[in-house]
C-alpha cells in the first residue's frame, strides 16, 4: 500500500477545489479569524514510526478541542471509571457549546468531547495536578517529539475574553455541584490547553498512542492502559465530531476528533494515526476539506473499520 502516493493524490484533489469547500474560518474566537482559508496539510503516522505527509506541513495552528482527548486521557489515568459520575458517555446531538442540555440533565454533560464535558474533565484534572497547564504542555512536548511546543497566548487570551458561553457552562455545573474549583482558574487552564500550537505532523504523532493500544509509538511508554484506550476510541467514534459524529462514522468509518482550529485526527487501530488540517469549518464546526480528505483516504485505502 503506497500511503505517500495516496496522500499526494488527495493533496492535488483538495487543492483543485480548495475555494469551493463550504463554510468559513472560526471567528467566534477573534484570534482564530486570521487563519489562511486555503491552508491544507495531512500527515499519517504508522505504528512503526513511519511518517507520510503532504501540504502545508510546517504551518502551526492551535489544536482547540483536540486537546480534549489528552485532558480525558490524563483524567482517566487518575480517576478511572469514577470519572463517569461527573460526565456521560452518550452522543450529545447538540452543538459543542450548547447550554440547554446541561440544564435539562442537571449539570452532567453528555460526553467529555463537548465543551461542558471537557470543562468538567478539566476541573477534575485541576483538582489532582499542581500545575495542570505545565503538565499538559510537557506531555504534548514528549508525545509530539518537539520539546518547544508552546501555547499561543494571544489565542488563549482571546478565548478567555470571549469565553462567556464556556463560563456559563462552568457556573451552571457549579450550581449543580459538578464543578469543584474556581471557575476562572479552570477556564484559563482549559483555554491554554485549546491554544496549544503545533503542526500537522506533530499532531498525528502526538495521538499515535490511540492507534497503538495506548502506547507511545516512539518510546513504547504506556500513555493509557489498553482497555481504557479501546474505550476512548469507542467514545471518539460515537462523539468525537460534535453533533456530526454519525456523519463522520458513516463517511470515514474511524474514531476521530475535530477542533475549531480546523484540524481533525482519526485512528485506524493497530495501523495509523492520521491528522488533517484546513481551517474552513462547516456549520457543525468541522473542517470541510479535512472531512473530504479523510473520506478519500479511508476510501482509497479501504480503511473503514466496518
Ligand atoms: N476553545 C474552543 C471553545 O472552547 C474549543 C472548541 C472546539 O474546538 O470545538 O470554544
């Protein structure tokens, strides 16, 4: 199977229609609005450590909601199944930043990949780590293979200044006794996680453990135990792409996670971690060109799990 050849073909195909993909760059966080509309990159890490890549591979961007995978990983390491008393495992069927469901369901977010669920998970982590942002950054530095990965402080600040919905969710959870720490402190940590910046190769490498039974591809270190890794993949399959997770499962057939910075990561167990980036988002907040590229990748290499 010639992965590099397939990526090259997809790059040519995407480039030819890059202006035609639906949607627009996220602008509800002002600092994200200047992302290049026609940017595109894709990288594949196989579990033997081989990397294949095309497009604007050295362009960096903030990973946004994709950080929620690592927040959950670190929280599961510390809490195990008791974490599920605070956050559910079901698809939400509502937007990633919806408040209404949280009110109806008494402050228990549907899953850890919508904003409310990630905030509850982040709050749990905050209770167990003395320096959560530093810990998260260090973990990404190790996983990505780039010791200089950093937080885009302009984006983190912009998110904090415009993060009223996220603050509302956190306070609503606090009113239901599902939030332990100071809301502003946890929001700052959450926005810093979202504003961690890297390129597409580093993104694919960082999450390689999800395709590798929970072990880092390069060091062999256990990032999460094999059973939890399989559970995490299952949750990503059902809830990783907000209220378009069903469509992603149908079109791409892999577990994955998107972020409003325009990146998506997806996993083929025991084979690959794949990352794609293109900042124009559809109405669900998912990269339009990224979805197309992943669908092509899955089709051309017959990678759908079912
Ligand atoms: N930082 C973003 C927010 O909290 C993350 C959203 C996303 O990527 O889905 O709104």
